């Protein structure tokens, strides 16, 4: 079933702008679906640094980057890499730290601190004219979700009440048909932004990252590219 776009006009049951606060306060809060949960992602970053003319360190060449599920696994891997002491460098001979320098680097890494939230460890260790940067970071990420429009897991529901930007387009060669922007409301078969309402089949497929973006795909028949209704959260400062 195709989606239907319409501008809602006032009828006897429609609400005027003065009614909106009562409508919103009467609406129950949207409960987070279990599939929308955030998960920690830990990253180990090791790279060579060099100083500029003012003595400030800048990235010169990456050495390794790996991703882990837990803080413990990330720190263990970092210590293994340090204990091996082998750090490739394209612009010079590969560097292998001698034992006492490996031990010094390991001790400095164990004592290093970040902000404790997104930056777990942060260290730049001098090695000759260069520096070896070892960082452990944490990022909370939602996992991609795919669900039917009427499903409680529909990732578009995670954006209810948030300012969003809607782009309606045909998939490749990306012909944009319309745009809209404003606070989002979602029901079992519709998505509403201001006076613009899009109606969808209950089985229409929605994919996206909870709290960030969601795309509703509406087939148009054989040999035709589907319509895409792409909803993206508008961050503060980007509205306009």
C-alpha cells in the first residue's frame, strides 16, 4: 500500500493550537522498546604523533584501531600491544621499544586517565622526536532496528516529540519529492509533522537507528524503485 501525504484541515473534532498543550499532556509517555537500548562500544586507538613548531602534538600516522564490547577486553588488548612493543611507522624504520621503554610505557598507560565517561585512558608517550598516543574511548550506540510500522519496535517511535526533518524521495537516482520539518507524532498508521501527515500500511517496513533516524520504505510495484520516507532528528542549533 502506498503512503498518503496530506495536510490536515480543521474539522469538528480537530484541535486548535490552543488545544495542543492539553493534547500533549494527556498523551502517555512513549516507552522505550527493548530493541532501542544503547550498548557501550570501546575503541583502542594507537597512533604516532609529532610536534608542530609551537610544540603541540598532532597525529602523524595511525598504528592500530580496534573495537571491543567491554572495557576490560579493551584494556587487556592495549597492554598486550604495549608489551609486544612493535609499532609500525611508514615514514621511518618500524619502532620496537626495548624492554625498559615498554615497561615505562605500560606503567604510564596504567596511570593515565581520561574524563571517565567517553575517554577512558589518554596518553602520549615520547619516543625520540615522535610521541606514541594510546587512547581508550567509550561510545554509547543504539543498534540498527528493522520493524513493521505498526510494531512497538518501530524505530520511528523513538523520535516522538523530537524535532525531525522528513525527506521524501525515490530510491536511486534519489529524486527528492518533498520535505518537512518539525516535532514528530506517530500513531499506528501515520506520522505527523505539523500539518503534514503521512499515512502508511501497518506492514510498511521501517529501518533506522533509534533516537537518530528512521526510513519508511513503500514499494511502488515491479520495476519501480520504492519511495523512501527518511526521518532524521534535528540537533539543537541545526533547526531553521
